[in-house]
C-alpha cells in the first residue's frame, strides 16, 4: 500500500514539474533577454518552484482521496433524501462560504476600494459577490435537477450582463467583469464539480458530462450582474468624484511588488493559518449538512480526512512556493515591462505568462481530470488544458491591447459573448458545459496576482488611462476566451471523429 502510494505521488510530482516548465521558461526568457538583469535571490526562487511542484502533487492526490469522494457522496445522499429545500440551501451555503473568504476576491476588493478612494467598500463588494455565487450554485443545482439545457441559462445571463452594462457606471464595469473570474477558488472548484457530477450521476435520465458540469460557469456569470447592480446603487447614492487617485494606485502596485521582494520566512506559518481559514468554512458546511441534515456518518472518514489534510498541505506548499519563487519575479517583470513603453513586448509577455500559468492552475487540472473521467476518454485532459491555456493567452494579450488602445471593455466582451453564443449552436453537447466551466477555472491562485499586476501597471504607466476604469478587465478576458477555444476544440474533435466513422463505413 505504501509503495503504491509513493509511486502515485512520484507520478504526480513528475507531472507537476512538467506543468511548471513553461512558467520557468517564460520567466528566464524575459528576465535575461528583455529585462536583462538577474534576480537578487535565485536560490529562493528555485527553492520556491520546487515547493510549488511538491504542493501540486500533494494537492492532486488529496483531491482524489478526499474532496472528490465527499462531494460526490454528498450529492448522492441529497438525491436520496429528496428534499429540494435542503439541497438548494446546501448549494447556496457552499457558494457563499467559500467565496466570502476567497483570497483573490479579497485582494481585488481591497485594490478597488483603494483606487476608488473609498467609494467602493471592500466588505460590501465581497458580500455582494459571495451572495451572487451562493445564488449561482443553487441555480446551477436547480438546473441539474430539472434537466434544462445549460446554454438557455448562460445565454440569458450574458444578455443581462450586456444590458446592465449600458446602465452601470464606467468605473464599475471592468471590476464587475473581473469579479466573475476570481470567485472560484482552488478548493471550491473540485468540490463544486464533484457535487454537480455526483448529482447528475444519481438522477435517472441525467448525463454526468452534459448535466454535471456548469456550476462553475454559473458562479462566474452571476457576480458580473450583481456587482454592476451594486455599482449602480453606489454611484447613484454618492455622485461621481472625479478625483480618482493615480498616486494611490501607483503606491498599491508598488507595495505589492515590494512586499514580495521582502519575503520573510517568518510569515510562512501565517500562510498555513490562512489556508486553514479558507478551507474551514467549506469543511464546516460539509460536516454540518452531513451529520445534522442527512444524519449519516461520512463513509471512509479516515481516508477522506487524509485527503483533506493533503489538500491543505498541498495548497499551503503551493502558496508558499509561489511567494518565494514566482510572484516576486513575475510581478516585477510585469511592472518593469509596463514602464518600458514597448507594446509588443507587453503583448508577448501577456500571451506567454497567460499560457504558462494556466497550465499550472490546480483548479483547471482538477476539472480536466474529472472531464476525462466522466467523458470516458472522449475529452483528453492534456488537450483540454492546452485549449484552455491558449484561450487565456489570447485573452490576456488582447486585453493588454485594449488597455493600450484605450477602448471600452464592453465592446470586446459583447463581441466575445456573441461568438460564444454562435459557437454554442455548433459545438457538440458534451463539450458545452465543460467549455463554460473552463472560463471559471482559469483565474485562480497562480494567474490572478500576475494578471492584476500587468493590467494595473499598464493603466498606471500609459498616459490618459484611469486605473479604476482601464486597469481591471484582464481577468475577464482570461475567463471569456477559454470558452471559445474549448468549444473550438470540441467541435473539431467531433468533426474528426465523425469523418473517421464515415471513412470506415465507406471502406
């Protein structure tokens, strides 16, 4: 048993190193060929990347042992209980509790409060997003129960997002679009995916591939609606103050970079406390509903507990490694590039860092593993991840161009939504929910800090740009374009498969 566990862990570790290789290559290229300076602490950076690889391996193994089984078992137990009220309440509570403490959301909310000189309240923004995600997960569960096609809901949601955009204050639009990309945490994604797949597997007439995915897409869509409504209310009560502080923005970005360069090993224990704090609400909700509502002991509790501990330790190691290795150098490069006034280099960096960081995203890896499993091999997890990473790369590069050009963000987003809607009608049914979900798993632990630094740095260094209006939005681009590339991949794979069958029939 021990030997088999070690073999699996070493396989996961090897995959982790392979996933991190593109990030290392991008960082080395830009550090040596573009910035042309060596980092001050190369040993710390290498150590950090090694810790990231170990963290990823632990996280993956913990998912398989703990998070996936408990999510699917809960779904089955709720389906057997047959209570719509308790199932929807559980879905809302999971969505709310996991989002309100999401580190990426806290960071974005704090930045928004700083840039808007307090007009946008960080706590109110977080509560708005958390309520919207709770509502989204409940709505997504309701869709699975009823068997409605997901694209009816998603397309209606896009129409609402676009319609509200024309009434929302311009200061809130980019932030609202970004809010949809920072709601799904590294732990939430696999749990919510397991819940959806477990429900679809336990209800007669449902297909896990077609009906089980999609909850994450809902969690990425509704915040865009809720945050724009919040912005309309805020700016209606408090008229616009034109004195948006560019100095505050510059200080905020510089502080982010400098804090990473001053990494203190004494802060490592606080990272563990932070991870436990983020995971604790999820565990409290799970065990409350398991023992107080379903009134049934957790099956294989010891094995699941080991898996949960591995997820916590893996995520902890992952974050510590990022702070030691990737964030200091990545955010410094992003900030230096935006000061060099070379637009082509900025687009190239956006493309390459988007691709490489997405390939290492734990949340995407979790979804890709599940997609390959439930599709019985029709969806290849490696190809799916490449398709998503290409979408993120294109999205960030185009988003960077949008900031440089100074174009309003909603023109791009609306065009993207129209393309997604058109492709929905040509893509095979089994790929549509996975494509929609792909937009919500691309902006998580790795990508958000680097993308936020790039967007805000660009808006700060380009004359005539307002960080609050122009600096946000890159995360939205990174969430939109993977839906297009994944549906493109699914449509092409379906066409090739059909052509192969046709040729065999002729032969």
